[in-house]
């Protein structure tokens, strides 16, 4: 076994540099030693979409994309989805270990007792247009929470960090359900402390005139599993946003709003919404070959397929697919499922997708379930944001505790004009 270092020869100068290799990475700052002369700034690496740049050290989530492995704190996602609950997984992600019964009871109690929102927030929410996208409402309303808890700005006060963590995990379902009820023109439903985390969420979403809402246990469990699967996914776009915004030390409400904004896009959490639109547009199994052709010609993407990290079946997609069948036992089969299954079968056998290692990701089947649960497509990304708040908070807390953490500030390659003199208006051509 040779040395854990890299020898780099700069062909401009003929000089050789030794750069240490640690954990399969080289410290980017060591490249700065590579200069043509003393006035040279030194080499940088260029990686605009972070294809090959580790931005942090983390102990939270492990992904092996080639083998389709996902673990939270070392526990395989399959075991957690089968045996755990979302709030237990939330505890695991935030605190590093599975809770004891006492710890879990306390945690569930705390979350349950922070689900209410200030009445002014309800009035704030009323200000949105009737057709406002629930993600826009969610992002803005979470940011507005910042104004209700000014002490949250003190991110060095760990008691406060704990309190804001509980508030965020507890209030996201409430704000999300309110956003839905607003769009539907329905009265807001306040939290019911007798219900579980997912049970209370469906209560706030769907309760009508009944005195007590009784969630269907199969659907409640299905939702809990979906929440577990979406809780964290290491340094994806929204989580990196959380860390980046968090690195300037604002309160976590505005940082979560920024992360949720990153999630909103169709390349990220917005994909589940795009999948259902795509399946609806395809309309019939017989139209699939034509659709696949348009994808292969680069005219469009097969939404819910492909992943930056997974070059194998996304393990979450497998569990979502199984969960879909359980949900359909209760809700009746979503006809879009047949189109999705056939699309998957064709794509997994097609050279275009095989050679690019494009497999279904978590969003391919989740939207079909949400639709079967009666949710409008605009709510799908909201359903992703609720559990992902736990991951954002876990990663944000980890970042805050990292010794010597600094503000995130990438470099650029400047390609603009060189220095030139201001041109008065009269002289501009
Ligand atoms: N349909 C068709 N072709 C695709 C797809 C797709 N869904 N995804 C990637 N490709 C092709 C792409 O055209 C490129 O081909 P070529 O080498 O010929 O130019 C190659 O595969 C590599 O694609 P890329 O865009 O360089 O890959 P990326 O790592 O930058 O993008 C992605 C990852 C998830 C944004 C992309 O696969 C995609 O747009 N998928 C559809 C949207 C989607 O389902 N997003 C949800 C991601 S999972 C949930 C989450 O974490 O948010």
C-alpha cells in the first residue's frame, strides 16, 4: 500500500506538489499552493453542479448509489420503513440514536404539543389568492414563522435550537394542511392531540362535519412510511441550501423556507407533481412507445427517473411501489398505475435508459399514491417538504456544531469584460 497522497506535477512550471488524500478526498485549499509565480492566486477546482465535491462531513445519512443502499444513522431504510414510525425516525436523524421508550414518549409529546400556530399566522395565510400554489404558501408562511419567534435568531443557544426544532417539525403539517384548506376554500382544522403525526395531518386535511376524525389505519401507516422515506437524503439540492443559508447564521425558519424553495423545482421535489402530469398526459398504455421516443430524442425527460447519486434502483422507489399496492386496497386502483408500471418495464429494458443507468426514483410512484389519497397535484411537493424538514434540521444542527464552521462561499471563474471606463449616455452606441 502506497502513501495516502497525490503527487501533482504542474506542467507550466515543472514543479511537483504532494497533496494529502483523506477519506477519498483531497482538500481543495491545497490546490492553492499550485501557482506559476508568487502573484498567482493558485489553482481552484471547478464543479458548478457539485458533481464531485464533498461539501461537508456528516454522520446522518449514507447512500451507496451504485448498489442502491440508503441508511439513516447506519440503519437500512427498508428496516426503518417496516418497523419504525416517522417520529421515531425523526428522533434518530436529529439525535443520532433510536430513542428509548421514555425518550420517544417525551419526543412525541413535545411534537404533539407544538402543532398549533399563532392565530395571526392563520390570518397571514388568508391573504394568499385562492389559487396560490401550496408550496408558495408553505415557503412564505414558514419564513413568516421567523417573525413570531425572534429568539430563534440566537442559533448559539442550544435550548432555543431544540425548541425551534420541535416547533418546525410540529408546525409543518399544520401549515401544509392550512395551505390546502385555503386552496379548497374550506375552514381550517386545528390539530387533534389524540392522533398520531400522520393521523393528525389527514385530520387537518380532510375533516369535514364529523365531530372526531378517524384516519384509516392503512392509509395512516402508508403516509407514515412515505414520511420515513422522505426524511433525509444527505447533501441534495435543498439540504445543501439549508446548510448554505444556515452557514450565514440566520434563524432556522428562513433557512427552512430557502430549503423548501430549492425543493419546489421539478428537478427535485417538484418531480412527483411532474410525474402525475406526465402520466395523465400519456393517458393510455398504447401511447407509451411514442412518449418514450420523444424522451430518447431529447425532447423531454421521463420524470421520476434518474438520479444524481443512484445509478441503480432507488431503494425508496421499491418501498413506495409496495406501499402503493396497499393503499389501492383501500382507495381503489389508480388507473395511472398501469401506465407507470408499463413505462417502468419498457424503460428498464431500453438501451437509452440502461446505458445511462436511469432507474425509477422515489418520485415515480409517490405521486400516484398521493393522488389516490385525494390530494391535488399541487400538494405533492408539500408532502415531501413536511418530512424533509427533519432532515434539513438534522443537517443544520450538525453544521452548527461543526468545529470552526464558516460561511459557505464558493468561488467563480470570471468570464466578463476586463476593466473599462464608464461611457457617458451620449457616447453610447
Ligand atoms: N429522462 C430522460 N433522460 C434522462 C433523465 C430522465 N429523467 N435523467 C437523466 N437523463 C439523461 C440525460 O439526458 C443525460 O443524457 P446524455 O448523457 O445523453 O446527455 C444523462 O441521462 C445524464 O443526465 P444528467 O441531467 O446529467 O443527470 P443529473 O445527475 O444532472 O440529473 C436528475 C439528475 C434527477 C435531475 C435527472 O435525472 C432528472 O432530471 N430526472 C427527472 C426529474 C426527477 O425525477 N427528479 C427527482 C429526483 S429524486 C427526488 C429528489 O431527490 O428530489
